[in-house]
C-alpha cells in the first residue's frame, strides 16, 4: 500500500503477543514512517473517531476507491491468514 498511498499512516493499538514481531516487520520493511505501534491507549474511542473521519474522506473519493478495489485481490492473497501464520511460525522457530 505504501507505493499507492504514501501519505497514509497506520496506527496499531495494543500490546499483544505479536507486538515485537510486528515491530521487527515494520523495521525490516522500512515502514516506520507509515506504520506506528502505539501500545495501549486509555482513550481508544478518540482514536477510532479520528480514524473514522479518514473513512468518510475515502468514501467521498471515487478515484481512490477504484484504485483500492483494483488492488484488493492481489493484496488479500499476499496477506492471507495462512501466509501470515507461516511467517509467525517461522519467526518463533528462528
């Protein structure tokens, strides 16, 4: 998604068992400027509200919606649950 939407940012909240794994992946893929692991938020409702304004913006932008739908199948194959779980299991082995 970085090449298609370089100005988009993803904030991930929580500190579950995949926190370190995700942190390493973000660094390995040089996504530090696009993806942030925020940890636990005591004001998660405000975070959701902030993100919802971006969704409304997306709904109003047909060209972005069309580009996203064209890429959706490729992206969904690339990040299927089986592929993600394979990488998680390999990380645990190493």
